[in-house]
């Protein structure tokens, strides 16, 4: 590889400085993105390990692999780790961190030091969480429902609560940084209607992070105080109200679903036009739908509480509003589909993930319609139907998008290509494994198997075995990219600056980009997704 | 008793049929919607796969299309919303004349008591074809009363009552699950609902060895705790007359008007100061911590039984003159 030697000479953000200090004290958004990548991957495998143990326990109806208390800790920490330490930071803190400045033609984020601070907060939170896990763990579920969490659980609730509290500040700072950056640092000519939709999605996400996260932070502080000082805010024997906790918790935690899914939608909205060689269908509507999801997302929290003891009329209002928030999601699915119309489509790995995303997200969204239907929700809430539904959204949707994005921008991040055929294989395995794992859970839920059950009646076994089988397939699908990404860093083909022939400023700089992103400050005088004027690459044309 | 590999849950209540109908409708609708979307994606993927010399056609978008595919789903959503709301409304409104069962949940068991006085643990016997209203509360954390065969679920909260109801349509034994995570033995907090033919049920009821109805137990407690010194039916007492209270609007000292439902009676006993009846002084002692959940249930059942007109109240209309046997509930 003669070209490799020549390209490797070029100075870029990776080879500009060496040594551990140059990484730990970096203020370069791209290096911070990689720090995040390492940390969230670590937590992803911890969360995944818990998930595997959960699935193994459920292989048989009896509780036999682990103790009941251990099982309760496993699903609690699986949820906390996957949500607060993997999914919420995943796309924003890794891909968003890396791409937001590149995509808008900026040198860095608005506050590079705050960006580093947010990673350190994440690490402090992570260390606390790991310490909590190693010294006994926590068994409250990721939902911390009171009065169980405040007065009955004898596990490390305070420590877990504080860990999530701190990670929340990391999330707030990232959101703040993005909002300011998108407002203030756009290159000349990069108007709001020329922004990549990835940026719109991150803008909407940041708003939720800024407005929602403080609420969950305060709620967790209240839980900690109530537990430590017996305040009586949620404890009915002291005049408190346990439902107050649920309102506060879901006020953040419902929008948090959109923190996880919106960035993923942003990723897919970049991938689909690129591999269709077309501008996105209905740019304005896709952008607006992100914003309306962020806004309406704040008005539907009590749909988690239809059987919790809220009033009939509150339930009616929250059900109606939940249907309203489904409309912008539907709009997105239709626009992605329409973008394919009269395109020139290739099926590279990122595109396969995008297809997977659209399929699984659609199923997740449609089953959301079941849950928002009041009379039906009574039967299926708190069963495996809900478990299946949110995994279709958060794993089938958010995680698929994250993997698609990692494949799409990996050449830019690492300067290397991953093996395309292995990439496609992994995408297929993930898709099949995912459906095998979670589809049976819809049936289990309708049959009435409650969630968070350590042991269950024997008639549920067949479906549980299928689900566990799927989980092992899924695990292979996740390990594979991890292996070939690492492999490609050394042995992968050297990536050209724009391997996919994609639009967007990030592709106009070198792969990997130099520390200050662009040798010349870019000036934008074209519209977004200007595929008419970008030649399709040679490589992507070949099939299988 | 249970199939080894069922694909559809048993349908054993009047609610189950309507929930299933909506479910089938939604499954069909979702299948159609995904079929449309996935077929379009497939067709486009094949029809517009990359070919030499054929470039993509740049299309800006179409406001007409955007409006169409926003309004049509919205319209469908309204239909689902209304359908779901109608079922929910029925689920949340216990019919009059239902027999009542008081449920106290605790880590990790269900304690149930029929208004006729029978007590059960983790097992509930109910008559076929009759409405049963559950009045639920928890002694510790939040639990959830879930009978999949009836398609009903209701969270059970500490410090207040929630209610649920069902009418069984098929004799048999069905799962009772706790559906809200409640600690170590959450998955062990299970039991059975046994639906009996009415005749069998009467036999079961008479063999229970219950010492009096809940209302008559309640009356004893009412006496023991000295409630009767203030609450008397001769308007001479220092407290309001409780006869006919249940289900009626109550004018409060602070101007509010509330309906005297189970939660109101419960609160009036535990923390009387929270809602003081207009025209009375807040002299009633606080009973919070002095009565057990079971005693409280009996007191509530007693106060409810003091209703002269069966049609007046929504819920527990049976007239139980002190100490007398409850009247035979009618099969509806
Ligand atoms: Cu329970
Ligand atoms: Cu439970």
C-alpha cells in the first residue's frame, strides 16, 4: 500500500500529538468524541453482559441460575447502564461531538473546555456506577419507583442515584454546547435551511437535554434526601405522594426516549440520501418534525401511568397527546421512504442499517399506538409487550442508527475502511438476532407475562427460549463490528476523503480531519443534500 | 390447567372481549401499514437500484403529500384513541351492585376479604357472571393487581384506595400476578382467581368460616374505637351523622365540595383534619397508625353499609342493618 504511507504522513487530529496526556487534556472535539467512544463501549458491554445473564436466567421457568435478588439487580443495572451510560450519550457524545463542528464548518464546539468537562463528569459518574455495581449494586429498576426506592430497598440506591445525577450534568453540558455551537459557529453561507438534518436532530435533542435533565436530577436528589433524611415527599405514611415521583420521573424519562431516538433519526436522514444519490424528500418537514417531537415529547409523560391511579380525565388527555406525538414520527418514516423514489440506490453497510432502522422503528412506533390506547394499555402495560416495544425503539431504532452512523463515518473518524462484506453480514445478523430476541416478547406480553419476573409459569417457556436464542445471535452481531473496526485501524484500506460521495462539509476535509477541521474556512453556497452535483464514488458501485 | 404453549390468552371476562377486539384491529392495521411501507421500500430498492447511466431524479418534496400523510394517520389515530378511551371508561367505572372484595397487598402476598367476611390469601374465589369490584390498597410499596384472563390491571398504592372491577364469563382458574416491581419476591407474588358457578360459589361462601360480614366487623370496631360516641344517628353527636354519607357530595369547611367515596371515608378516618366537614369543628382524633389496613377496610365497609337507599350510591349499595346477614346478591 503505497498510498497508505503517503496519506499517513499528513498531519491529522490523531497523529498530531501522542501520549496519554495529549488525550486526557485534549480540548479537540474529535478526540473527546473518541474518549466518549471508548467509555460508552465499555458500558455497552457491561450492560450487554447483564442482558445476557437475564436472558440465560429466563431460559427456564424456575429461578435457578441466579438468586432473585441478583436477578433484580441485573435488570436494574442493565437498564441504568444502557440508558444513562450508553444510549443517552451514544450518538450525541460520540458522533455528535465529532460531527457537529465539522458539519457546520466550525473549528470546534463553542466551549471546548466545557466539552472536556462533560466527559470528565461522565467518567466520575461512571466510576461511581461501577463502584456501586462492584459493592453490591442496586435493585430498584432503572425507574427508582417510590416508596420502594426510598424506604424499602436495602441496596445502594443513593450511590446509583448520585451516579445518574452526575451523568445528567454531563448530558446537560453537551446539550448546551451544541445549542450554542449551532447558533453561533456556522460557516458563512450555512443558513438554517442548509443545515444537515443531523444537526436539526441534535438541536432538538439538545433542547430536551437542557430542559428535561434538570428535572430528573432534582427528582433523584429528592429520592436520595428522602432515603437519607426521611423527608416524606413521596412517603404516604408521612403525608407524601408516591405518584408525585412517577410524574417527575417520567417528565424527564419520556422525553429521554427522544434523546435516544432523535439523533438516530438524524443519522438515518444522512445515510438514506447519500445511498440514494438524492436530496432528502421534504427537508423542511423532516426538520420541523424533529422540533415538534422535542416539544410534544414533554406533554405525554403520564401515558406511563394509565393504571397507576391517575384520574380518568388526566388519562384521556395524555392518551390523546400521545397520538399527537406519533404524527411527526410517521412523517419522518414517509419522507425516508419517499426519498428512495427515483433514486439510484446502493446497499452498502450503512444503508443496510438505515433499512433496519426504518423497519424496526416503524414496528416500535406502531406498537406504541397499542400502548397509547387506554383500554388496551391496561392489559399490556408492565408486561413483556412494553419490554418488546421499547427495545424496538431503543435498540432496534436508536442502536441500529448508532451502528449505521459508526459505519458511515468510520472512514472519516479513523481514516480507514472496514471490510464491507463483513459489515453487511454483521448488519444482517443484528437484524435477524434482534427480531428473534424481541418479537416473541410481544406475544409473551399479550399472554400476560409481567416484566421483571425472575421466575414465571411454565407455559411461557417456549417463547422465552426463542428470545434467549435470539439474544445470543444478537451478541455475535454486536461483537463482529467491534472486532473489524479494531482490525481496520491497522489493516483497513486507507479511506479517501469522501468514500461514499456524500454531501456535507465533513466530507470536504481530509480523512481523518486535521485538528482544526478545515485547512481553509469553508464558505457554503449550495443547498443541503446537493447530490445532483456530487459524483457517485467508484467503490460503492460494486455489489456483494 | 394451563396449555403448554398458548398463543392467545384465555378470555374470561366481559372486558376481555372488547380489549381483544381493539387488539385485533390494531394488529391488522399495523400489519397493513407496515405492509404498505415495507413493500414501497422493497419496490423502490429493486426498481431504483443503481444502474450505469441512470442518475437519480432530484425531487424537492411535496406539501400536498406531506399534508396527506399527516392527516390520514391523524384521523386513524383519533379512531384508535376514542376506541381505547371507551374501553378504558368501562374498565374504570365499576357497575352498581357489584359484590365487593377488599384487597390488601404487601411484600409479597395478596390478602383478600369478601364483603361477606371470608378471608383469602393469594387466592380469590368469585362467582361466574356477577360483577366484582375490588377495593385495593397496599401496606408497603406499590404493587399491581393483574389478571391477564380478565385483561384488567390496577396498581395498588400505599395510603389510598384504587379500584378495579370485572365480570367473569368463564369458570376456571386463572393467574393473578403482581405486575409492578415490588422487591425480591415480585415474581413470587402470584396467586389464582377461581371462577365458580354461582351455586358452587354459595357453597364455598358458606363454608368459609367467616365471623360476620365486613360491615358487622366494622360496626364492632366502630364501637370499640369510640367512633359511636361522636357519630350518632340522632343528630345529638358532636360529629356528623354517617347514615347515607357514602356516594353523596359533602360540603367542606373551606368551601370545596367532594364526593364521599371510599378514599374520602378513608382519609376522614386517618387524617380528619385534611377535609373538615362544613359546620363541624375539627375535633375528630387522628387514627393514622392506630388502625390496621384490615380494620380500616372494615370501618369503610361499615360506613358504606349505612346507606338507606341502594340506588343512591355508586358502588356499595347493600343495606346491612347492624349485625344482620347481607342480603343475597342478585346475579345480573
Ligand atoms: Cu407486588
Ligand atoms: Cu410486584
